[in-house]
C-alpha cells in the first residue's frame, strides 16, 4: 500500500495513519472528516481536512490535482529516531531501583 501511496498524485482518506504516511511521503492528502487528531499533518504536511460534503470533496480534489501543495518537510521528531531517543532516556535514568 505504501508503494501505491508514494506514487499517488492525491490521497483521500479518513484514516489518521494515512494522514501521517502521506505527510512523510510528501503526497497531497484530503481528509474526509471534520477534524483530525493528527494536526501536524496539516501544519507540516500536505494534508487538508475538508469534511464530507460531496461537492466540496470534488472541488478540493480538482483544485489539489491542478495546484498540489508543496511539502514543507517532516514535522520535528518525525525522523525515524524515536527508538534511539527512548533508549537514551532509559540509559540515562538507569535501572529502576524502587522496592514498591
């Protein structure tokens, strides 16, 4: 699915995960909901939340295909290094020595 998405000119979705993937891939995305729990995909990515009105969906899809947004890069900390940062914090804290 990622291979298909990476070659797409536009993705329409209601999935938060897909919003994130299109942001990383730099693929324009229209989210067919009234809100998103992934606001970074709108702020940093190529995602726009447009609702579920059929006319608006068609209008926004055509507009996006004719004038696609330019990716602005990945959001901060979306660099694939989360595990490395977690391990660093765990090592710095040391083993849990509580007796509870």
